[in-house]
């Protein structure tokens, strides 16, 4: 079984979706990208998140968007 990518539990950040094993909200990545920052900028600011987690999240988001558009 694969390790979860995103977790939501009431005892971590009040249930906000975070990258698994961290306290970094997924929304923070989206805010960085929306603001014109790079993935490297995000990773520099949040070293507990791995590049693999970010890429996997973006790939999953893309897959869901493409599937919902069909």
C-alpha cells in the first residue's frame, strides 16, 4: 500500500490538508505557485516537504482535473 500524500487530522493544523508527515498546508504550495514563485522557492522555505511530494501532488491534481473535464 502506498503512503498517503496528503493528510487531514484534527490534531494537525486543525484538520487543514497538509503534506503527509509535515505541518505544511497544501494551500501554501498553491499560494506560492499562484504568486509566481517556483517549486524550488517553496522547497527552500519548507524543507520538511520533499520534491517528490510536490510533484506527486501536482500530478494527482492534474489527473483529477483532466478526468473531471471528460
